[in-house]
C-alpha cells in the first residue's frame, strides 16, 4: 500500500509536471482539449435524417439488416518506436502515428473503414498486424487482422491496407495481434455511430483503462515463458486511465528518467447534462472495476450489444471488454470528483488508477476530495439476468455441442503453458490457416499445435468451456457475438440457461477461476475464427483455439490476391531475418 499512498499524496495538487506531448505524444485522450463526439458523422447522405436511414435499436436486427452507406472512411497509420512517459517513467514504446493511445477511428454504421498500416518498426525490426476487435467481418473474414490465422504479418518497411465494413455499432478498439505487441502501445479506440437506445446530451468519447508495464513487452513475455517451479505471477507497474497516471519515482532504482506527478487524465461534465462514456479495457492482464465517486452509472451497452439500461455503481471489465454508460451531472457547477479504476484478478504494484472529473466551473488544478464508491471486488461480469439485449434474439437449440477444457502445466522445458483440450497453440506466421483452408485442406491435415476445431456445416454450435485453473480468463471470440447462456463456478448442470428467449450477447465474456461459461454461436460467417483468452501473456502461452466454420463455403471465398503476396513478402523477410518467435506468435 505504500506505493499507492505515496502517489495519492502527491496528487494534493494535480497540476502536471509533464505536458501531454511528453506523456502521450499526439494523443488528446484524457485531456481537457479532447473533443466531444457527435451523434454521427454528417459529411454523407442522411436518409430519414440519419446515415443508417430508418434503422433503429429496437426494430433492426444488427446481424442481418446492417445498412450500406457507400461512404469510405480512410486512415493512414504508421507503427514505429518512440519514447514517451505516460506515468512519468520514460520508456521506448511502439506507437501509432506517435500517439498513445493511438488515433480514434470514427465511422457511421454501414460505412466502409479503410486503414493503410505502414510498418516502420526498426531497432530491431518486427512484423505487425492490426485486429479490429469485435467487428464481424462477415463480407471480409480475411481482414480480421490475426497473423497465422487470416494473414501473414506486415513485414518491416511495408504497408498493408485493411478495408472492411462497419457492420456493428458502438464502442470498441483496435490493437496489434502480433505476439503481445499491443501491450507495448499499439492500440487505439474505434467508435461506430448508430441508433441510440437511451437518451444523453454529451458524448465524452473513449475512456481507455488498462494495466501498464514499464518493461518492454517482449521482456515480460520472456519472464512468463522462462522455466519456473510455479506459474509466473508478474505484477504490472501501474494502472492508467486514457493513457495517464502518476507514479512514485522514488521506487525507480535503475537510473531510468522518471518524473513524479506526470499528469492524470481529466474530464469535463456540464451540470445537469447526461454524459456518455465509452469504457474500454485495453490492458494486458488485469480485470478493471471502474467507478465515479458520488455518481451512479446507467449501462446502455456491453461490447457491441446495446442492453436494456440498468443502474450500477461499478462496471467490471475484463481485458477486451467494453461498456457504454450514461452519467448524469447532478451536482453544482463548481463540483469535482475522482474517477477510479481498480485492477482485480491480477498482480499489480499500483492497482488504482485515478482521473479528475470537473464540472463547468470547478478548479481543474485542485484535487477532488470525493469519497469512493463501496463495492465488492470481483473479476466476474454483471449477472446475466441483468444484461438483457435491447434487440431480442432467441438462442434456439444448437446443431452440435463441443466441450473445451482449459488447463495449465509446465511443458518439457519447464515453461508454464496454457492449453485448450490438452493442446497448447503455436501459430505458423508464414502459413495462415484461412489461406490453407481456402485450398480445401481439411482440419485434420493442419498441424496439431494450430489447435483447430472443425464445426463442419452445422448451422449453430454450443461451446461448454470449463476452466480447470485458479485464474479467471476474459474469453474473446472473433467474427461473432455469441449468446452467453450460462456462467458460474464449478461445472454447468447441463440444463440451466439464463433467459433463453433473449440471452446476453457479446464478443468477450469473463470465465471465472475454476468455473465455466456456456456460449452459443450461429454459424453464419464462414471462416476460421479465433476463440481465446485475451490476457496477453496467456495468449502468448498458448490459450487459443481456431474454430473452422463451414469449410465448403471457405473454399468459395474470394480472398484478395494481396494476401498471398503479403505472405510471399513475409517469407522473403523471414528468409533473410530470423524471427525470434518465443511465444505462440499472437
């Protein structure tokens, strides 16, 4: 507690010692200069007054009736090394356009998003690839951005352009899916405007919350994978809100430049107004519990799924999860409060992150004196009986059911690795599974360490996932929102389903330590789809399976030739440079 106490004491005055350029580069997130977001982008046709036309949150099926606006939103990203000090500890990071977090991508529901990604990583060189978290990619499964599954990595010195439809709406993020690279800084928010299911006045935009490590991400991966007598337990150094937090520099003993009171994130409320906050856990391991002193939050969406609004004092987010909340500014105009986010379920030297929330006429250089909310620490998501989707869809009976058991054990070298159904995943960055499946290879011809499950032509499938380990796991599915039928401690009773006529849907769900989740997927998106734990270090250690959905239709996919060319380019790079793939590759 000493480190936390020292940091909080230093925040009696919250005037930052560093400017935002020094802490976060070109990012304005978490500063009073950050722009609020519009209801939607307006430089496009507005049929019925909206870019998405007559579609509504309660009457439009988001999976079968997504609009097509014809608009293209283009972005140019350059990934390169750079030095920043998000919490005062100066370190070399991997940055997108010199910003941490990276630039906010904005689009309307039904737009096409186009992102040209240039890999300028040097000293040393690395491959890279970007994943667009939570998007279905129904028309473009090859654009999902997962190396060894959909594509070969982008080689150093080259540019690859992703192009895909904004097929869902709400709040999400993009991040590197090459090793644990996103824990080094390659991440940013993605906002897709769509119909509202609850009224609000001001959209404050993305609020990133995530654990933070001072060591380079590859050094942390090496620590997790080195032989040891027990599973590694490596704490994060800090916890950030919108890429900012203070750090007690008296604890730094290796000579690294460190500045106390570097600066915290600050947000503005207008008294009497309702504010939307788009909460995103973009961390490497820690589950986050977010709260605002003195304020109740109205939950309106979990991941890309709008829910029937419900009230809470705390939002619990596993890595990769998002929750949109509405907060009413019901105090006087000179009020100020702390925003807080606490790490649970993972070791952390400084688990508490703070940000300042200031009303219209509050002194933004004076620390708030508010009292924290009282709640029970947990890594579990809100109960399923509270999280009812706004648009109702019944799960129905699955065509097939598979059981997946998660375990952890040392391998032959003494490194602790994670397995799904007894197999630890290791990808082949030179041979993406989707491209091989396109040629007609059946799943049984794939290497065992690629950990594939062939669902054949089944119209739907149910996964009963048993966690036989003492660690919680945020389980993320690519290409789908799954139905969350049941979750709990121990094992499923085989019959209990929460609200079968309209179960919770989302793309990421917390799996309890020594617990289970039961999820169901409509097989309406032919492709090879990752299902994995989103803890970066667990994924690096193999906690990953590939679901092959409808192989005959995969063979009919018109995969662009650029993907094959990229693999040839990656092969040329790896033919001259030894890629030190010390982990799963993802």
